[in-house]
C-alpha cells in the first residue's frame, strides 16, 4: 500500500522535477502550455470518478467505485484482465493508457448537480483529471456533462436513463453507454403485450420531474401502439415517501395495469405500497391486475424485497447474461468483491475501458481525438452483444434486457431474471427526435 | 363518493403516522420546552430496531450445497439461521416472519434508554438556551445519528415486511355495499392505524389518570410552582423524554412494513412533523393529533387526479400552504394555548 | 381638559369586566398617581393608553388626539413614554447604545434606513446621549453591558432612555416594584428631580403608598375596574371609601 | 479609511490581503506531495469560499443582528441563480446584467416572503420561511420545469438567443465573461514544485465579497444595524421607544435576500449551471450551519464558517481509503489497518458525520462559534499582559 502517487496536472510533474531548486518562477497560461485541458505529460494519467458517496444513492455509488477500481487494475495490467480479454478491440495492452499508468481521484456527487459539478471541477482543476465519469442520476449527468464540455475534458456518463442526456442536453464531449427511457418503452411494450395481452388499461404514476415525464411518454407511446389504453397518468412529488393516496384510487379507475415511472427510493416505496394494497391479487376486467416498473436496478429491487416478484421492467445489463463478456465481467468482479456486479457497476467499468481504448486507438488524450474514436465505434464482447456508439448523439445502441422479479431467489443478489433480450434494431430511434445540439468537441485550453 | 371515503381513510392512515411523530415532539416541547430536531432521527432509529432484530433473528451459519451453484459456478453456500437449529425450520420461519411485531418488545427498552441518555447527556444542558440553539444542536445530533445508521446499514432501503398474516387488503367497498374493489385498504395499514390510536389513547390516559401524568401536566403548565412543591420534576421530565422517544420509536417500528426503512427517513418526516406541530399549536397534545390527521387527509385529497387536473402541482405544496395560512390567520395553531411561543 | 383625557373606557375579557367606565383626566405638568388593589384594572388601563390593548368602549385622547387604534410606537412618537414594572432595556447592548436608540428615535422617527452612516460620527446624537447619561449619573458605565447592571441602575437607565425622547407624558408602571428600600428612595429622588426640573407630565401606577404620597399631586383610586375617588393625596389618605377598598390590602401595600 | 474606524479598517484590510493572496495561502503544499491533498487553492473551491462567504454574510445580517432564524434562505439564492441564468440565455453572457438582475429579483422575492413571514417571530417565522423555500423547491423541480429546467436544471445552450452577443465562432461555446474576460481563464504560476492558480472568476467574486463585507461593516456600525441588534435584544422596549420593528426587520430580510441573490448570481457566473436542489431546505440549513459555526453576529465569523464547511465538503470528501492507506503506510501492517479503520468513518463519504459532530461541539461548547474559540485562545495569551480596557462605550460585535 505505498504506490498510489497522487498526481496533479501532468504538466507539473515534469515541471516540478526540472524546476526543483530553480529560483526563477515561470509564469504560463494553460493555453501556451498544453494542447488541451490537463494533457498528461508525465508517466501517468489521472481519471476522475465522480460517484454518489453520500445521499440516498450512496450504495449505488459504492458499486460504481468498485467497478472503476477494477477497471483501473485491469488497465494497468493487474488482475485477470477482465473484459479486455473479450473486448473486440485489442488496442489495450494492460500497460496503462498510451503507456501511462492509470491513476484516479474520487469525488462525491451527493446526487446534487451543484455538488457534482463542484467535485468534477475540483478533479479537473486540482487533480488534473483528463476524463470524468460516473454518477447515478440524469440531473447530475446533464450538469456534469455540460461542465466537461466547457472545461474541455471527456465525460463518460454513469447511470443515467433520461432521454435528455443524449437528447436535448447532449454535448460533444459526453458519451453514454447506458440505455434510456425511449429504449425501455420500446423494449418493454412487446413483452407486455405478449404476456398481458393487447387489450389492457394502464394507469401511470409518474415522478414529477424530467426523467419521469420522458419515461411515461416512452412507455405510453409504445404500449398504446400495441393497443393498450392509458386510463390516467398522475404525477407524484419527488419527496413523496408514502404513495398510498396515489395507489388507492387505481382500482376504481378501471385500470388493470399500474405503471410506476419511479426511480430509486420513489420506486421502492411506490412498489412496496402497491403490493401492500394487494393490487396484484385482484381481478379487474377479468384479467389479473399487473404492475410494471419501466426501469429496474438491482439496488432498487433489493430495497423493495419480495415485492418485485413477477414484476416486469427493463434493465441495461444483468449478471446472469450468458455471453462471454458478461461471464468474464461477473467472474472478475465476483472474484474480487465476493458478489455479482450491478448494472451501474457494469456500465461504469465498460465506460472506463471504452475511454481507454478510444485513447489508444486515437493515439492521444485529446478529447477531440478521443471523441472521434468513440463516434460510430462498433464493438462487441462487453456484454449486451454488438454495440454501436452513435456519432450523432453519442448514445450507445445495444440489446436491452427485459427482466422480471424472480420468484425464488437463491441469494440477495439473485433478484431478477432475464425474460427477453430485445435486439438493438427494436430500440433504435432517429437521433433528431429529441432535439438538442451536439456542438463541436471542446479540447479546452 | 367512494373516492372520497377512500381518501379520508387514506388520510387517517397517513395522519396516524404524522400524529404519532408530532405527539412525541409535542410531549418534549410541552414538558421540557425544547424544540427537538432529532425527533425524526428517533423515528428512524425505531425503524432500525426492527431491522436489527430481524437481522439478529436471521444470524446464520453456512452450509455448502453441492447440488446448487452460485454466480461464479462454485458450490452454493446456503445460509441457515441458527434459529432453525433451535426451534426447527417451521417455528423459526414463523418467528422471522413476525420480526416486526416482536421488535416492539425490543424497541421499547432501547428507545427509552436512548431517550433518557439523550436528555441526560445533551438536552438538559439546553433548557435555558434559546430555541435557536436547541434547534441547532438537535439538528447536529440528527445528522450524526443518521450518518451512524448509514455507516452500519448502508444507504439503500432495507425491506422489512409485515407478517404474512397481514398481507393483502380488506375490501371496505364490499363490506359497505359499494362495488367490490373500489375501497380496499391494506391490513397492515389498518393495524398501523389501530396501533396509533392505542398509543395516542395510552399517552393521553397516562397523562390524565396517573399521578405521574398529573405532575407532568402541572409541570407543563407551570414548571416553577411544581418545583416549589418539592417535586423532583426534572427526573420526571427525563422519563417523559424517554417516553417520547419510545413513542417515536414505536411509530418507526410499525412503519417499516409500509415503507422500507432507510437512514434518511427521519429527515423526510422532520419538516413535515414540525409543520404538523405548529399547525396543531406548539405544546398542545390534542392539537398535534388533530393536525396530524387533518394534514394527512388534506394531503390525500390533494393527490387525487381530479384535483391535480385543476391545480397541477398542488400535491407538492399543500402541506406548506396550509402551514402558511394557519400561521397567518391563527398563529397559535388549531388548539394551542394563548401565549405559547406567540408574538 | 388635561393632557390625557380618558372617557368612558371599558374593557372586557370574556366574562370578566376588567374596566368598567373609566373617566380620568391628567392635567399637564402634574404628577398623577393611579392606585388600587390587585386586579383593580390598573395594568389594563395602562395597556389601553399605550396601544397594547384596545378598549371596547370610550376614548383616550392625548393632547387632543385619539390614541386608540394606534400602535405602541406611534403612541410613543406622539409623546408618551412608558417605564415598565421590570426594567425593559436592551440587555445585549452597551449602556451608551441603550441611550443612543431613543435619541435616534426622537430625531429620526419610527423608521430610518440609515444603514451607511457610522452612528458614532453622528455627533449631535452621541453628545445628546452622553449628556443624558451624565444627567442620570451613569457616564462612567457607558461602556458596560446593560444586562450586567444592578436593578436600580437598570431602572435609572430605563427612565433616562424615556427622558431622552423628551416625552410630554411619562407613564410609570410600579417603578419601584421588587426594589430594595435604598433603590426605591433613589428612584423617588430621581423622579422628584425630573418633576421639578422638566416640563413633563407624570402618570404613575403604584402599589407602594410611600412612593405615591412622596410624588403624586393627584391620586385616582381604582377598584374593580372603575375609579372610586380622585383627589389630592391628603384627602385620599383619610377617605373612608379608600380604606374600605384597601381593607386587607393595606398590609402588603405598605 | 472609507468611513471606517481604525479597528474595522484593519479588519477590512486583513480580509482584503487574505483574499488577494488566497491562491498562495490555500496552496501551501508542493505538488505531488502527500499533503497536496489538502491544497484548496484551485479556482472552483476558491470561488465557492467567497460566494458562500457572501451568502453567509448576508444571512448573518438577518440572523446575527435581529435573531430571526430564516430556514429558507436558499430560495433567494436559487431565485437569483435562475434570474442570472435567464439573463445569460436571453441577453448576454456578460455577467454584469446577470448579477444585477439576480440581486434585484432575489430582493423582490425576499420582499414578498419577508412581508408575509415577518408577521410572526420565533419558530413560527422559521417555519414560514421554510414553507416558502420548500414550495419554491418543489415547484421548480416539477411543474415549473419549462422555466427552471426541473431536474436537469439550466445551462447555456448554443441555440440560446443572447441578443446582445454576436454570433459564436464555429465550434465555440458560450462562456460567462466580463466584457470579454472569461471567468474560467486562469494564470498559473509555478515556483519550484509549487503551483499557484490565479483565476479571473475568483477575483471577480472576491471583489464582490469584499464589497459585501465592507457593506456589512457599515451596516453593523450604523444606527440601522444597532436597531437590528436592539430588535434581537428587546423588541418590546424598541416598540415603546417609538421605533417600528417591522420595517427594520423587513429591510434586514430584503438586504440579506439580496446578498443571497448576489451569491446565486455569482454562482451562475462562475459555473454556468443552476438546478433546483440549490433551494432544498438542507441548503438553507447549510447557511445556518456556516453562520453559527463561524460565529453569528460577528463580522468575520460567517465567512470563516462558510470556508470551513466548503473545505470539508470538497477536500475531506475526496479522501478515500486508498489515500488513507498511503498516509499510514509507515505503520506496521496490522496497526495501519487499525488506524485506517478508525479514521475511515469520518472522512471521505463519512464527511457528513464529522460535520455533524463538529457542529454539535461548537453549539455546545462555543456558542459564539469559531470566533469565540479564537477569542478564548487570544485571551489565554493576553492574560500575561493585562490590557487596559478603553471605556469608549462601544460594544461593537466581536470580529
């Protein structure tokens, strides 16, 4: 436990060594010194892992951080190499990135955009991070992405599901591997129609903020296209903890499906409440009443406990996937930490590797070069099958998983089972439908 | 009509949680004159008593099951609770299933102890300090308590279900002659309501009919005189703090099946419970209970989609709007005594 | 017609008639005492004069203008200053600052957003405040925190603060309540001096007959919310009605 | 100087020198050394120090002087931020109109909230302000999304009108500036292994902070400031001294709301982003913590408190277990793990716990905050040479 040399701006490292004992100070501006923000000139490169460490998503953040630490280990040639073994691109050598040892700094987003930006700025300004990654909500992702665009570093989003991140708020320096509301809707609808029929009446409870709106919209559009009717959509405050007054009137409305467009604590509580009301034991319109949760995460499933059993939802990735990449990742992560990784961990790990690979292929840390290498990059072997990083909006297109709460879990991690792997083609959409402007890449400096 | 009945029912149920928390807050304010911002944290600790007990009951040893594989392909390690070894699997399962009700017994001594320790160790030094100082020190304490809980239990909510016997819901609609399924209500929430009623009734009876209660009530009205009578009111007040903590804790224990407990559930309730206390009237126990139910019902009505269509976002602000209106028109709250913390 | 005319003032609290039908006139530059047993309505009457309570019936005229419905600060600005039973001063402030505040209030009115001047550079006000402190014999204590003073000195400061406003009517609510004999005598001397040296009307509510008879020129006896008699101190001393009203009251009123 | 007496001139000069030299003072450790972790001299944190300093100075004008404890001040900060952002989107990326409008809008909003809330005092006042702030937050996050951006907040966009600005160069993005001088630009000065950063935004914010601080001194020493302290001390006496407390408290409320608006505007100017969480009640609680921690009613206290909390939030929270292990690597393995286990709960993700503990300790033992702590220490040293008290009648609040 003695290495982990806390670096600062690479510029300085050489400067400091050369300048030691030199009396005459040198004044320089960032512009004249480097070609782009935080250009690493020493023997190492610093990445910034910005995850929620306090606040309600702290556990998710902890899992993201584990994934990043694993990724750094693999990039530096440690461990079993992880997904570098199965990744279709073979640019990574296990000798760091472009031969520079990978080091990292961590920060706490607190799941607040202000705190997340403060933390990201400190990584960029103080620690000389050349890439920022992580996060567990769309508010934070959009805020930090905009910051990275201004500062001239690459942002590799963590868990963010809103259409906005690569839609109306997309930025040239930002990239998202995670899927979004639209894809959830598109993937879920056919499965719901198969299982519950096309003659269904849905009641939506929607978290009253951007992500809730887009998710409701996506699920609504795609289920209505299958023939479902939307009876009502009621918005619930983010700060709501007891959803009983929203759930109680559901049966009266004549709906036979309840869609919970909720995330995190909201979802855990609304689902728990809905199951408590015994909705799933009811027969409405001669059909079994059903509940749908468009976006699942393992931590949410864990928080809701047995209430998730038999409930459909979508997820970005799940450890029970049987492709080579997923198996390899579960192996590496599980061996190191003793339990299977979450989807947040998977996305973060993959994002770190994708960045490193793009740098290798571009031969430079310059965000514009990296961005170019990532745009329209097609790869495989990272789980989720063949994947495309679309150039127009920097959104990844890959298979989306439709999952269901498992009836007989064997462990506290075995809560979801994969029902369907929806192929990429079904969830692909036109890049222009959400508006927004990607802009030009900004190398800073 | 049935929609209205449903929301009243709902409001009563929500209100019972608010009323329980506000009752404890008011006990402390009324007897000790202390504004306790850590009261929400006591509620949260109560909930974690249930989590802790349920974990204690499930302390396990592992048995390797060669027939099953874990996620890495190794033989599965099956956790077997010791309680199975003692009582056999069937009885053991029942005990684990009933963890939440059993926690009541566990939580009472724990909460009283925490309450007494808090009062003796911290609060008592703040009786003569301004309200602002009391608010601040208890706020600091609330942060510390919730961070400690977070450190040991993580930030994620922990599911703590009710016993199987209480699963599902009761169909009031069918019972009252409406269409079936129009007015359903979960059994556990009915239990919670009944439980809250019993606790509230118990506290009132205790204050009304016991000598201890009479002295405390006298002390609430006029501390100095009671002290002049040679009664050690301080000791009784300490016990009152323990009682208030126990009320908050029990409210928390019984709340766990309704919402999975997490470390910040106390803070979520804190602002709201203060609004309840202020609306009811600082220092008025019946006021706290009344305001709890009233705000619960108003909140329920504000969440109806028929209302939201007219007033989008009203569900976001209803509680605060009511607080502002009450404070401006009737500053001592619904049932507050004149002159208690008034201008 | 006096400087303060109270006509037909009545005030009821629920079932309790606190003031019946009070008629009272305080002559300018006199010292008028209002006495009466506990619960006679003295404090209620006083509160009706300063705007803390609004009477149900009747009128209160100060210098020809009604005070009813006005806020305490407005009534004060009309020229009525009040001394409280327990000295009300600004405990967190220094003695000099305590004195500066009424000086500003006198000159600048009830609200002046003078946030950018240094108060100590306002020589006019500072000199006036220092002069008042000297008059009160407290110049040496000017830097002290007001809360740390003795009760007698707090009373002296409070009276000084009231005088700094140059009120036309000074209302005193049991100014010597709870004081040691020496402090009481000092206060009496101070009030006598004020009465002699200034054009000021003093109305005093008092329990302590020693104080009343040392100061008052006229005395109104209040009982059960109505004035019983009003006369000069000498006449009041022997008045049978007064003795009756004070029966059982005389001991602790001594 | 500037209409201040000697004592306050010295204080202002001290603060001036400290802010001017902050890039040096906050970066005492050479780059690459283990202690560099504790350096705080980077633009973002320096900006936050002064911006939250302004926020706390303003809050202190209300709370420290009048004793009215507002639990909703973050609403004014948030409203100021939104106003500034809209100016940047609609008018120009120049920060002057943005900041001016943020102060005005926050002042108007404070006038409205204060006019209603100041009808009550004590905890009722606190609850009223809290209610207003929570309503602002809840609405900004949800139904006002078209104006506030809701969850994702607002940032300048390429397609914003910016009617006063010329068209952007191809590939350029809109940046906050002061007549062309970008807030984000910095000079870096390398001396040996030290690196010092001089950031334009920081100095702009620092000038605003110094002006705010100077204004606060003037208010503290003015008759107006004395009236505010009199309100805290004895409102009854004030009323019976012919003074109307309402306009004084309302003026103090609006002034402190405008300070919050200035802070909000500067936050947007330094970091072009605004989100609704800025108005959440815990954000209001934070400024209360800052003020009390530093010393309510003192001039410099709130600034110190703001600095301390922001330092903990940004520096403490970044220490992870790997770094801890590195620090204690010199210890034998078992002991190293033990020490790390002992410290770990209090740093990194546990920084809230440390904050709560420090806060409790301060309220319990140092009701006057860090300033009182400093005075007590100073007294210990002074005891040797008894100072002569000058009875000049001034009990101006302690610095």
